[in-house]
């Protein structure tokens, strides 16, 4: 059996691990709110727009592109589109891992 097939039995565990994560976690709504703030302002915020208390330092939106993309997807198709995108992501990861496992590799020395 080719050595690449050794990782094939682990493939379902990778997919199940990704698929078992909740789509509706607490961070999703914060992500959408930051995406909405960036979309409406047309710029990255310099202070945290969702801070409950005053913050003393500058705000760095490190995931701004993901925030805007997810907010845009939510605007286009609602929560259902976000679930569909997640399913496509999980299927893509499965395909990549499966392809990697199915590709024969040279014998190790």
C-alpha cells in the first residue's frame, strides 16, 4: 500500500472535528457587528466600536477582511448562507486531505 494511504484513516476525524464546531458561537455575532461597522464606515475603526467600557489604546482589527466578507455573506443570504459556506469549507478541507492521502509518495529512506 502506498505510504500516503496511511493518513487516510485520519481524514474523517479531521472533517468531524471541523464539522462538530458550532456555527452559532458567541463570536459570530461580534464578527458580523465589526464587519457591519467597517462596511458602514468604509474604513477600519481606530477605536473599538463595540466596547462596553472605555478603552485606553488603539483598536487593531486584525481580521477585518473576514469580518467584512462574513457580513457581506450574511447580508446576501442570511444565516443559511453562512451555514452553507461553512459546509463548503469543511468539504474542501476533506477533499484536500483526501487528495493528499491518496497521492502516492516516494518511499522513505
